[in-house]
C-alpha cells in the first residue's frame, strides 16, 4: 500500500531545490541560494547529488568575468518528484 519515499528527495534541501525547479524553466545558483536560505557550500553539494542522479542538469558558464551556474529539472527528476508527492499523499490519506 505505502511506497517508499525516495531518499534522495527526502532531504529537505534537495526537495526544496527540485520543488523550485519544477516551477521554473531553469534557475541560477544565486536564485536557489536565496530561495532555500542554504549556504553556498551545502547548496553545491546537494546540487551535485541531484545532478549525479540525473534529476537535474547543470550548466556552468560565465556572465562577464563571473561564473554562472544554471540548473533545470530533467524528465527523470520530474518523474521522481511526482512519484515522491504521490507517495506522500498515500501516507497522509485517511485509512478507510
């Protein structure tokens, strides 16, 4: 009856990152940092974990002389997010 919650998405910060990326086409690192209130170091580590799982894609370029990192959700990431939300709904649905 109950599905296991994806441990990769069960982390508060990773879930926040994916939740944001589901609602936008792409997001810059600075935007994610601002919205999640995460430190740059912690955000970088969590983005890398999501990228390794192919839940997000990361593009690193430059804006003038400054590095620019953009993130976007992948189809695999969107599917994992939808499954995670569905699993949560199973847990909170009244047992009748």
